[in-house]
C-alpha cells in the first residue's frame, strides 16, 4: 500500500496542469495515468489556443482561455520548455451573407465588452494570410489566438510537475475506488493500492466511469473529434483557421437535450453543420478537423466526415484542394451534457474534486482549469469565476452504469 497526500487520475492537460500547480504549492502529489502522458485527447488535438482577451468583466471563459494563454507563454518563455508556442493569431472565415451579418454583430458585441477581435475585408485577411480564398465575403480576426504542440505542452506540464516534486506514474490503470469513513480513499491499480487524502478526477472522457465507482453520476460523455493532415510542406499557413458556419448554426440551434451536449456537428449519423479548425504545424503538416460526434468509445476516423472537412477547409484555403491527405486520426473529447466545464468539489464527498468537461477546447483551457482547481484545493477558497463550473449543479448520486459503456458504438 502506497500513501499519497493528493492523487490525480489522468495524465492529460487537465491532470498534468493540476499536478504541476499543486506541487508548486508544496503538496505531495501523485498522478496516475493508464497509458503515457498525453496518450488521449490531450495528445491528438489540433493545438489551437482560443483566447480573445480578459474583457471588461472577466468570466470563467476569459479566465480559462486567456489565463491558459499566459501559462503556455510562461511555460515556453520563462521556464524554457519548447512547446512550439506561437501567438500567431486566428482567422475565422465567413462564407455567406448570413454568416457575415452574424459575425459583424458578434464582433461589435465582443468589442463593446472589451475583447480584441476585428472584422476584416477579404483583402485585409489576405494581406495577413495570403492563401485565403478571395471569393469569401470576409473574416473575423482574433489576434490573441495561439498555437502549440499538444504532446510537447502536456508532457512539459508533467515534467515541470516532476521537477516540483510530484510523482508521475504512467502505465497505471485505476481499476476501482473506495471512499472510506475517515475521508480517505483507496485507489486500486494492477500494481497495488494507494491510500489517498485528496483525490482529483481528471480522466477526460472517462470521468463518468470513475465517478460510478463512487456512486456518482457525472454527466460527461465522450465525443469523437477527428483530424487529417497533409504531408509536410514549407510554410504556407500562418494563423489558426476556423469557419463561422458552425458558430451561426449553434447560435440558432445548440442541439442540446437531456442526453446530448450542445454544439455537436451530428445528431446520430445525420450531419447538422460543418465545423472547422486547423493550422500548419512546425514540422510542416497542415492539419484540420472539426467533426464532433457521439459514437461511444469509437476512435476510428469516419472517412466521409474527413472528406466533408477537407472540402470545407479548401473553401477557405484553396491551396488545400490539390494537396493529398497523408494521415487521419481521432480522439475522445470530454463533453458535459450542459456544455459547461466541471471544476471543483464533488458532493457529497469531502476532498474529492474534478477538473473536466473541457469539451472541444480543453487544450487551450486546461492549463488554467488545473491552476484554478489547484488554488482552490490549496487555499480552500474557490475563485469566484469557478461558480459557473460548480459540479454540484449536475452531478447526482446513483449507481448507474457508466455513460461511456452505455453510449452507442456505431459511426
Ligand atoms: C481531434 C481533436 C482535436 C481537438 N482540438 C483542440 C484544439 O485545437 N484546441 C483545444 O483547446 N482543444 C482541442 N481538443 C479538445 C482537447 O483535446 C480536450 O478537451 C482536452 O485534451 C481534454 O483534456 P483532459 O486532460 O481533460 O482529457 P484527456 O487528455 O483525455 O486525459 C485524460 C486521461 O485520463 C486517463 N485515464 C482515463 N481513465 C483512467 C484510469 N482508469 N486510470 C488511469 N488513467 C485513466 C486517460 O488515459 C487520459 O490520458 C481537441 C480534441 C480532439 C479529440
């Protein structure tokens, strides 16, 4: 039996950032990961960091996005980890007059609230990103958007945590949990038992499985995200690239119901909208993705969806039309059913916490999510912004089978 003051389940960006920030506060931290660090969503994402600033009255989203941007910067510029971070800015392509009107109103609203975004003519957009299609009506410019290598960044948090005294154990699958009367937990792995004072669930799309062991229904479901890449090329794409098509669709119809999170691209196998994000990596691949589909634990990319996404990307950057797809991949994103993150205490337990539900933007929001949770655990004081992410709003008691196991498997 090993003892740990604090134990974190999951070696993705949420868990490694929490471990780093708790270790920085002087706590004795153990992190258990069943695979390698960044072996799930945190290692296969697009690496886009979606900040637009603090705004006049920073809310949770501003803390998570712009706070994380600052942490990424610090990791590379102050601590010296090469995570391929660049604050290159982002362009969101507008395809139709309806999207133009929607984006114009959105830009006006965001600017009125103190966020740094702009509406560009296509000519202005093409002077920043020469490959943009001249036939588009315009683009939204997001100058604070950053990008980084997701594998390198997540591993950097794990290394920084280790250097601050944390113990990171990979190839450690947790197979059962038990809450004991004295506010401690027994954590069972194949390698042995851990007796733990404070337990943090940072298990991404598998949080509901972990919660079920403690009799909790955690409403987080796995949503498949998939991507494709061109072969390596000389520099051609300089910003992160997205599209206003899904933003307008989800503004009018979020698609949320009791069993479905908001802002998916599909209902069952039927496509509702096209979503798009991408960039060119330092090693030259142009990578794009966008689909968000409820398909249980299926991580096989759907080739029809890849084709739709490739066409969508080529509408924005015509140079992609002629470029072959060299590889595809997919991962599972942790979507909460109401769309908001879960960061905080898990009632009715003491010393049980969760940091998850970061959905499709957990790479860009995970560093600050981990810091806010670590500060809460360390000080006992919950940052006011975390009220929006309080797990008590949606986590219920009940020994249900896990959402993951119950979800449909068909693509
Ligand atoms: C294709 C794709 C593209 C994306 N693009 C972006 C993007 O550009 N920008 C962005 O901000 N976000 C993006 N995301 C979303 C982002 O990747 C996720 O929101 C984020 O990585 C979630 O981090 P996490 O730490 O919560 O989960 P994960 O990275 O999934 O980590 C959870 C870890 O818990 C471990 N675990 C689970 N169960 C157990 C157990 N029983 N025992 C031990 N360990 C366990 C898993 O092995 C896993 O490593 C994308 C996601 C995908 C799939």
